[in-house]
């Protein structure tokens, strides 16, 4: 009888937790309804909205996407996590070409999804957006993470103060680490690398075995994660679990990380300032190879 009760509790807890978590997640219309492409593709974004209070309101209205990541799981071959610099110059449906960041500012998740589908040729199956507050709360919830950067930094915009090397940081410092751009010689490319490092550090510290033994920690982490999380209209916690596994695979030794082929980091087409120009000859083939799992594991893009 006691053994049976223990088994019921062990099985019921994760199921009940999943049902509870599903109710905490905010959903938004994001997907285009376009015909599917091979494999599973996720669009992950980080919003810089000031609404959640994670960063001080500096008069910046609305929200932009500081982070844009395409995560693709092919039918066979390595899983890929590709960073799209927020200043990437792209065609935006219904508008003139501009920085990809403008797509979200003009039309939210649906326009950003349509824009990414347009230049990658990949149909987005699931969309996930996390606010600044989510970064801070999750990092604090797991007791901090160890991050590395090989330069001294005193950045006024992000408030990041850093001595070259590796340090264990709290949520506020992790957020600064992820936001810093102007003091990085690689600009958006460098920031994308640090953002992937941060998420990898969080994933690496989330040991499923240890968390499973502490239900209260599970609840705290889910509260922190779902509070600032917005996903597409069809996504549930199972989809998010698959996303997390795919992210881990992409950052592992058998995965692919980096950027699309870049032709110019300071392309100035007029009226939009400095932008990032993807290589017009190499990029279409690159996305086909990502889709079909034809690229070897490792770093891609030449600037990663």
C-alpha cells in the first residue's frame, strides 16, 4: 500500500506540475499557418520591453527584440541554433526593407515570424519570447551562473562592470552580461555569443535529477520562467520541454551554433543607419543546409 502510494505520487507530481504550468503560460497569435518544412523550427526572442521592471525605464516605449534565435531540429543531422543580429537588413512583408528588429516593433510576433520565414525559407513551428525579468528571476532561482568574458568592461548602457575572466553572477549581473553591446568590439555578434553562453549556463545548471528531488524548487523555477514567457497559440509545456532539449543539443558537441554568412557588419543602405548585411550568395544555401541537416557540427558564420 505504501509503495503504491509512493508510485502514484511520483507519477502524479510531474503530470500535475505540467498541467499547472500550462495554465501559467501566456499565449499569443504568432504563427503564420504556412505549409510546414522538414524538421521542427523554433523562433526564440528576447524582448527589451521595460514593462516588467527588470531594467529601469529610460523613456523607451514599446518593445524590441534584443535577441533573435532560430533553433532547428532536422529530420536527420545536427540540431542548429543560429543567432540573427538584431540589425540584420531584411525584407519585411508589407514594409520597406529595414533592420529585422523593426519587424517586431511594427507588427509584433506575427510580423517577425513572417519576416524570418521569408529570408530563411523555414516555417516556424513554435515561437517563444522571454522578457528581461525572466532572465533575472531564473538565474536567481538557480543560485546564479558562471559566465566568462575575456575583457574588462564598464558599459554605461547595460551597466555591466566586468573584470576579464570567469565569475559567478546573480540575475541582475547576468542580465547586464546579456544586454551589453556597445562595449563589445563585435557588437551584436559578440552579444549573441554571450546570450548563448548565458542560456547554456542556465541549462547546464538545471540538473533534472536534483530538481526532481525538490518539488518546491520546480515550482519556483516554473513561476520565474513562465512569468515573463510568451509562446505561440499552439505551444504547451511538452513543446517547451522539446525546445529545451533541442537547445541543449545545439549547444553540445554534436550541435551547430553561430550566425548566417555575413557580408558586411556596417552596411548602410540609406535611411536606416548601420545594418548587418547577410551574404546574398551564400545565405540561401546555408538555410537549406540547416533545414536538411547537411552541415557538420561546430561553429558557423565565420564571425562566431
